[in-house]
C-alpha cells in the first residue's frame, strides 16, 4: 500500500480533496479532505474516513449520524491531486439532512435551494458535533 499512497500528491498541509459520488446513481454527494491516514484507513476497512480540518482529527463518515459511506472504488485523477470515492451511501450525505451537499444552484444571481431536507439534522446529531 505504501507505493499506492506515495503516488498521491498531498498538499502542503498533507491533505487531498476527496469527492464522494453515489456509485449507483453517479450523483456527487460531497467533498471533504483526506490525509494519508484517512486514505489508508478507508482502503483498509472499506468505510470512508476523512480528515476534519475544523476538529483536527480523523472523521469516520457517519460516526455521529449513522449515515455511513462504504467504499466501492477509489480513483486518483490525472494530476494525482484529487480523489474520487465511489460509495454506497447509507442515508443522507449532507449534515443539513439532504442527500447531497450540492443542493444550491446559481440562478438569476442568487443561490436557490434545489433539494429538500430528507432528515431533520436535529434527529441526526442532537447536540453532537457535525461532520466536516
């Protein structure tokens, strides 16, 4: 696995952007950051793990909400500086309770919410800290 990890171009903070895509529908679910440990854990366990910049620690997707991501396939882009994670998403991906974090569209100079809240965030998290 060392050779595989060494081919990833992490930035100066040791991070790489990771885009999660629903493997069944192709919908982009979210973007988060991964460090070397998160990539390694994800590949080893099959459960997606990110790096939380706000908390400064590994963030196992779904650890607070139960909305886990199972890795189907990890791809590295042509420059080696962005990951695509094809995942099976359990529940919603966004901490707002929507399926995707990309629920706002630029229309007529405004951001318009295009996707409904499927699960109340209070139900998902209570007073627990959210992902990111």
